[in-house]
C-alpha cells in the first residue's frame, strides 16, 4: 500500500513544476529581449525622444545661433525657422529641429534651387556694353524760338532755329521729347515737357515747352517738319499743338 502513495506524490510534484514553467513562459513571452526582473524594451516614441534630446545637447555645444540665417526671434519670445515656417519655444527645440529630416530636406532643396538659378544666370548672354562718348564740350549753341499760328486752323506752334557752326564733320543734330519726370535738374512739373537737342561737340540743350498734345508729322507734314542745312550748319524744326 505504501508504494502507490509514493507514485502519486511524485506525479503531483511533476505537474506543479510544469505549471510553474508554463506560467513563467507566458508572463515573459510578450517582452522581446527582456530578462526576468528587468524593465521592458523602449518603444519607438521613447527612442525618438531620447534621440532628439541627444541631438539638442550636441547642437547646443557645436552650433552658434548668431550665424544661423534662418532663425527669427518673435515678439512673443519664441523662435521661428524661416526656412520651414515652424515655431519653437526655446533654443534647444530649434536646434533639435535643425538636425531633423524636414529641415535638412529643405536645406537640400534650397541649395539645389540656388545652383540651378546660378547655372541659368551664367547661361544668359550678357548685353553688349555701350561705350560712352567722351569729348571736349565747347559750350552751348546759339538758338532762336518763334511763336507761330497756323493760318488755316489757328493752331499754335513753335519754330526752333539752332546755329551749329562748329559741329563735328559728318554729324547731324539729334532731338527728342522728354517728360518732366525724366530730367533731374529741376523739380518735375506736369505742365511742362522738354525738347532736347544734342550735337557734338556742343553741350546738350533742352527747351521747356507746354505739355500739350502735339500734331504728328504724318497728319500734317507741311506744318510739322525739321530740316538740317549742312552748308549753313543750321538746324530748324517746327511743331504745332492740337
């Protein structure tokens, strides 16, 4: 009778040992890489926080914010990244942002765009430079201005006669109209415009005339004209106002 009782006790002990082993396996099976009695493995969020903290400390030691062209301090005391348009509460947060993927990607895009613009600028042909004439001016030419009135339509006009006896050989006087806002000698006046006449080696002269609409030469070629007498060295021009 004693032998069977011994076998029953042994079976009970084996069953209890197996239950404890199974219990231990179930308790630790969802903690990958963890040992019994230690904490669990850090998740993705904890790893990212630790990484940002390490980058912030490293950036504070190596980066000078005074030389950063993208940092902007707002009136609220916060920091703004002008490249990424992000707000940060302190320098550590901003420095951690500068080491992040978004800021580095924007820096690469900015550098690529600047290199492309530089290549386009180098490929554009430069306009030829016009050499400015340099000559000794001998003074202002003599001139005469006559007010005229057209007999048919009674339109008012002006007749200019300019004497240029010392004009350079082969040169012809050049004239154009200029608004009061183009010149830099007098205060602009809306009621005036200027008739500018240039002939080398004389000084360029300008006549102030009323800023009225003028008759085109195609409309009335007999009343609006200009003439250069190469023999007498006299330039004449006539204009009519509408």
